[in-house]
C-alpha cells in the first residue's frame, strides 16, 4: 500500500533546469534561494531561526521511474543507486543541508542551494551536529570524488 | 495532488514499542539492527559497503496526524515541529544516520539504531562528510539539549 505525502511548500532557486545545476550544497556555496512554506504550516517554524543549518527533504519531481544502477554526476563508473545521491531512486526523495539566513513570515531565506526551482518541499528538520555529524567516516567511492563537487555540474542524465 | 511512495524494505531493531526507545542514534550507540531491503532492489546496494555510515529515510508509520507545536522528548517547552525531530510532522518522514557494519545479500547490518522494529524503509543514501557535515553550526534550543540525548528515552507522546 503506497504511503501518501503532500508537499508543504516549494523551494525557489536560480536553477530553472537541470543542465548546469550544482551538485550538492558544497557545489552551491553562496547560492541563495527561498523556501516558501504554505501558510497553514507556518506555526511549525517557531524556534527554527535558532538553527544555522536545516535539512530539507523534497520530491525530485522531474525524476521519472528509477534505475538501480546509475552513473553518478561525480563519476564515470556504474554505481548502485543507494551508494549515490542520484535522483532516479525508487522513492525520489532529495536531501540537502542548507544554511538558514533568516525567516520572514512563512518564507525561509537559505544559502548553498543545489535544488531546482519549483521543487516540492516535503519536510524541514533542524540540523543538529550531535545527531547528524559523524566522525571517523569512510565515504566509499565518494571519498575523493566528493571533494571535486565544487566544479562539477548537473546535466540531464537523470531526467 | 499527493505524492506516492512505496516502502523498499523494513528496518528491524530491538524496539518493539515507543516506550523506552532511544532518541536519535547518539542515544542508541552500540544498538544493533538490520535493514531488510526487498529483493527486487538488491542491485542498488552495489558499492554501498565502502561507506561506514548511511542515511536512512523511513516512514514514522505509527504517527497519526500531525501537530505544528510539540513538546519534544528533549525539552519541556513547546517548539515548532520543524525545529524538532518529533515524528508527528505533516509528512512523517524519519531520518537517522547509522553505522553500516556489513551487507549480506539484501540485509544491511547496522549499528546505533534508534528506530522502531518493523518501520517501513523509504530510502538509503550514503553519508558523505563533504556533503553532510557542517561546521560553525548554531543548533538553537538543541545546542545543549542535544548532548543529553544519551540518557533520554522516548515515550508514547507522539503516538
């Protein structure tokens, strides 16, 4: 039985198409955008402004179908989709950690945005280093590739 | 129009009820569990074993309805739900970063599990410090409370 979720807002960014979009917030340092939370959810933003970083969960709404094996943007080798952050996943949920600059009414001004303009928002969570920052980590094939993210851009391979 | 997701597996843990369950993986250090990925998705696990930590996204399947204002487990003060990790969210999606110990066929052996037994799995992503570990972070009301997580347990307030 499918689980149904409803968008709680939209994410706005300078990226209207996949071509040339940064990959991951680390490739989008300084890129500004907004999260427009639908008014009915506004009360849930209480206390969020104390957090410098937030986790956005969103729907990869342009992704059609999925592939279990993908060639990710950061590589030229086929990888299992769960070992990548590629959008063509069985459940196309995206995750980005962005900097929260300020909140005005139900609009969140954010920085380091690697998300397509118009993306449906599913959830906002506070980023908490005690929960979310891990030490002594092995990052598999992304150990080296992850660091080259700042000069790599998206293309339309996952459309 | 709702977005439909289908579980891709189940998470197994020692926690059969909410009462007494740890809050966050940092409160569940050493607690072992498994992720049973449905066989049809197994190919997507290729290369995942190179990662010491993975991000699990799952459905808070016991959560009924949502509250925009909650009193989180770690506090006695009302907070906006998006400034907490409480399960009673508009879209009840849970996020935990756990240690991946090994993979046997379609079963992932994991450690630091703060998840209820039988929880439907939505996605697995590799944890990549270059993407996911942030520095110079302000963690709002969780700045201090986050550190007390190891001796705080869940109760049934979010059922």
